[in-house]
């Protein structure tokens, strides 16, 4: 790949865009494109047609014709592009248009169109470590338990209509279901029991909330949150603690650092990575061997 940091040539950028977002997000995307074109960058835009299409488009974009491959959408779209770039040395950029935008918040990306355009056109390139859950890469987190059950239960149509409140409604349904969960979690050969587990590669979870204060995208290990409580009261406590960035203060939440994690449980129990659903346990989680290059805001 050519030296895209050269001041003599504007960056060549391909944007992989999820067009199924709402009208408000489409309008915002249009404003970002206008701001980005003013920087002088060469812009190509490819629309996704269905779930998984962004993976295919990212693989096509990884042939060296572009300096930066941009994922425009939510954390799910970013996750697909990351998986499409697996094994390449391409640089990832983001245009956050999703419900929670967890990764954007992690790298402190401003949400104004001008700031996003400036980052993509002139932002520095840094390397981060990403995770691998079985065959799926992820940037921010992997989870088994109540959060995966919530992701599995959320309707895409409802999510489009009411945004993050879809997860709130589904969380209440999950809390009132009376469902009990139990899984065995092996962290660097040490066994733990938990009702739910979240493996954090970064600090943020669910949007602006801090779940794992010690997690960093540049770290060689994860922070793993082990939830021991069951039932609606425990889920309510965890939700309130997350809102106030106090999950680690809960007596029945244990935070452990580790590099290799295996989550054992029922084979039909769902898991989630970056808010995208996976099916079937066990789930083997580790850091990917190759660091990923990211365009960061200055």
C-alpha cells in the first residue's frame, strides 16, 4: 500500500455503508459526505444489500486500491468490515451511525460531520488489538448470558423504530422471563462459575457507559466481567450499576484479567460479539495475532 500519510496526495477512501438505517441517519451521512469531499479526499461509496454483505465488500476493498476502508453504520457494520479485513494490513475508519456507537466512544470520536471528515482525511493511524471469538473477530466485547439473550430477542424492525429503547424493552422482558443461566468460564486455565460473562477489549459497553475501567484496545489481555447473580432483581442492579459506571462495585460481579477464555454451556445458548449474534457454545476467545490499523481522531 502507498504512503497515505503523504501530504502530496489526498487519501483514497472507500465507504461501506449500511443504507437500511433511518431517515435521520441517512441525512447525517449525507452531511458527512459533503464535509469529507471538501477535504479533497477521493471518495468511493459502496452500499450493503443484506446482512454479511459488508464482509464481502471489505474483502474486495482490501486489494490495495484504497488507503482507508470506512465502515459507515453501527457497531454491527463495523464488525462485519473488520471481519472482511481479516489477515490484511488495511486501515479501518468509521462513520458512526448506529444505536450505541460503542467503538466510536472508545476512541473519543466526535459525532459532528466536520470532525468525522477531518479524522478520516487527516487523522493519525494507530494499531489496536482485536479479539477473536471462535472464527469471528470483534473490537469491543463478547458476551454470553443475559446480554446475548437480549441481543437474540431484539427485533430488527423494533430497533429501527425506537433505537436503543428496543434493548431496554427486551432487557425488561429478559428480567421477567424467570430464565436462569449458568456457564463455566475458563480464564487462563482457571475455572469460574457465572450466570453471565462479558469479555471486554475496551472500557465501554452499551454506549457511553464504562463497564471495564482497566480495559484498553492496546492491551494484550482482556478484562472479563463475571456476573454471579440470577433473576430480575440482579439484572436491575447490574443495569443501574452500569448507568453509574459502578459495575465493579457490585459484590456479585468479579472482574478478572486474562488472555485466553473459554465459555462452556448449552450448545444452543447464544453469544454476542459487538452486538452481533453468534450461535453455540463453547466459545473460545483470545486476542487476534495481527494488530489492526485504525484512523484515530487527533
